[in-house]
C-alpha cells in the first residue's frame, strides 16, 4: 500500500474517532494517539526513510496536509465539546423563580437588649431622658461624689476593679448622675443605662459584668411617695406581659446607701421567692451640695436596678448565665 493510501486510511479512521469523542478528556486521548510522539501519524512520518528521494518532497507535503486537516478536525470538535459543557453548566445553574425562596436566618435582638429597649420606652413616656457616661471612671465620680467614703467596703479591692491609682471600672451608672447634675440646673429627670463591673462570684443571679440602669429625678417638692409611685408604675408596665405576671407582687425594704437617705431595696416575687431588683431612695443632701444644688430648695430620688434580673422575670428565665452562653437554641426563642 502506497504512502498516500495509508494517509487516506489513517485520516478516515481518525475523523471517525474524533467525531465519536464525547468529552474533552476523550478527545485529548485521540489527539495523543494520532499526533503524539508515538502517534499513528508520527510513526508513519518516521517511515519516510524508505521513500525514494525523488518522492520525498511530495510525501512530506501529503503528511503535512493530513496533519493540518486532523488538527482542524480536533480543534473544531474541542470547540463543540467546550460549548456543550458550558451550556450544561449554565443549565444546571439556572434558577427556577417559581420555587419557594430559602428561609433567611434573620438576627434577633438579644433578650437583655429587648428589656433595655422596653425600659427606655417606658421611662421616656414618663418624661425621662437617656444619658450615657464612660465605663472607666475616676474615683471622684464613682465614689467620692456619691458620698462613698475612703473606708466604705465598695472601695475594697475585693469588690471593685481598679485601673491604676485613680481609675476604676464603674461599679454602677450612678456616676452618670453626678456628671449630668454638674452640667444641668434642676429640674433633672434622667435614666442612665449601661454596663457595670464588680468582683461578684458568677451564679444563677449574679455576674461580674452586667447591665444596670440608674434613674434620677431632682426638682422642688419631690417625695419618697413619688419614688414609690414611679417604680411601681414602671414595674407594672414592664412585667405586664411577663409569664405569670398577673397580680405582680413588689415590696420595698429599708436599707442603707451612702448616696440616698432614706434608702430602700425593692423586690419582685419570682418563682416562689423574693428577688432583689435594685436599690432606691431620696438623694442625700450631701450629694446635691457636691454638685452645687441647694439642698434646702431641691429634693430628689434615685434608683438603680440590674437589667439581667428584670430580663429573667420578663422572659421567665431562672439562670442569667444563659444570656451569655451564646447558645443559638436559647437565643432563637426570643
């Protein structure tokens, strides 16, 4: 069989194989079998040594023409297969707009922040404005200006977190009251929610870092009756929708605070026992005089309570540590 006949037979067989290739890897294998170093056309080219010298130019031309046609067939088939794969990929990514959309996981307000918002809303409706202050306080604002003397237990290192010689992580947001009164003339009617820090052992109802809201009202003719009425109204509104809140029981107990006189603690009956919410009382005259108020003309009341404990009652939670565990199963309930 002549070289030309061999080339024609090889080209016919190769064209059939190229056409039957259904994937790019399969086509690559056909390319190597035909045009590779050990391919059929390469082996045929190596047999040129047996061709008479006079016929070699013509034989070389035939081989090159065959190679060019095979490469053209291979390239065309590769383009076809590439388009087919791209079409299949696009078809797989097509979105069916008639299908239900996947449910989006929206975040929720943390239960503590929900209670925070409710506290701000209720007191805003009662005419109070919201103020804020620094979490790292000087001894003056955190202790001295609140009539907490150098020998008071609250100033012990076992109770407070000190930052250097003159700074402390605020133990209550009462310091904001002092800062406000220094810059405002009476009447003053504010609440100061924020984070506070104490050396408390963490348990079911205590945390070393927690949220507190302080309230202050200073004007002429303010009485303890105004304080009791304000807190009773607030607690009733806050817990109006709490589980088992029907007939909410509250009580005031005599107590001592350096910055109020007389002073009291107020409790709520929760899960069969009385739970302390915070302290309150009439602003001590010395505190009023420290900020330049006339204690003979003005009186006022102050109160402070932990937002975590109020959240426990509002959502019927028996352990405040759950608020900080970041357990999605717990948080998604609110």
